[in-house]
C-alpha cells in the first residue's frame, strides 16, 4: 500500500469517459493520470479500435484489466451462476468483470477516481464501498453537459466511437441493456457476434438476453421489420420533443441519443 494518491480514470470506450480523459489531461497537466479499461473480452470491435485511438491521442497506454484472464472471464462466471444470464435485476457481470478487477487493481491505495457523469445527468455513477476510493465528478463540478462533451471530442480530433452509428452505448456485444432495434443492428453489423450471443441463450430454461423474447424469435424477418419500424417512430417522436442543439447538428451528431437512464453504472460512462 502506498500513501501517495493515485489519480485514476476508468475508460469505458464511451464518449463521456473519453471526453473526461481529454478534459482532465488539459486541465491538470501536472497530474499523472492512470487510465484503466476493464476488459470483459466481449466488447465490440469498434470499442477496441476506439481505445487504440484514445491511447494515441492521450499519448499514454490504457491499462486493460481483466477478470484474471480470458479463461476466468464471462464464460467462467456464467458457469458459476449456473448458466443464468445477467440481467438488469441480476447484474453479476458488472461486479465480476468490472468492479472486482478494478478494486483489486487499486488495492488499498488512496485513489481519486474521476467519473464522467455530466452536469446534465441525474445518475450518480459507480460509487465504491471501499473507503480508499474517492469519486470526483469534474463535469458536474464544472457544469459541463452533453454539448461540451461533444465539443471536446470534436476539437481534440478523437471524435466518437463508430458503434454510435448503430448503438447508443458501449459495453459487451450481448449487453442486456441494449434496445431491441440495437439487437437487429448487431445482427446486420456483426452477424458473428449475434450468433455468439444467441448461443448463450437457453430458451427452454427461460434464459434470454431480452425479457420475454429470444434472439431466435427476434431475428424473424417480420419481427425485425416491426422492431425497426417502431424504433423509427420512437426516434421521430423524441426528435420532435428534443430541440437539437446547433452544436450537435453542426457536428452531425443530431442522431446521437443518450440512453443511459437505466444503464450499467460502471460499464457505460
Ligand atoms: S456491458 Fe452490460 S453485459 Fe457487459 S458487464 Fe456491463 S452490464 Fe454486463
């Protein structure tokens, strides 16, 4: 255990934590930040590409933390949980694959953990129960909202991760927080990953990623058409409600939606 405070920034591969890393690097040039990424080995290829880009812009490596290696990652824990897939009610994946590797990595050292929750969000984010980990919320403290985050990413040249073209969050390719339309788009963009996600389901035991519908049912052509049609209607309604900011329009991000209301607190920052 060291007495020196470690300044840690957990990257999720999403826009907010990335923007925070860039913001803090410029704001506190004298601080030696540690950049961490909890790798479930089940992330999207776009996330791994984005991490490589972030490293290049930060000029520092991002340490990948894993749940004691590939062989003890998601599949290992799934066996322990008797094949019971994680869900919003039973988020064992977050604890086993994200929180524990992170808390183990920092040990008992005093840590300031920089969290990318924005001033325009109501979420409180991941709060560790360990006393040595003190969360800090620079975006909240400095009053920075979504438009500011997008500006930081644009001006730095890092931009957005490519998965935002079809999905609203970072995280595992099979994340149960994704919307049904995102499952359809996963099938279009990464058919191999869709098949892998499907292979985890045990329909007879009721173990499916989406409640009440298996991926085999979801991928029926009529069902996919219906899901996409409803998604278009939902988007049109929300666009009417939302006044797109000039900034997001200027950057071509007017379609970028946040869907973080019930998102995993550590996976999707
Ligand atoms: S991204 Fe989703 S599936 Fe992956 S660890 Fe987080 S909550 Fe679980």
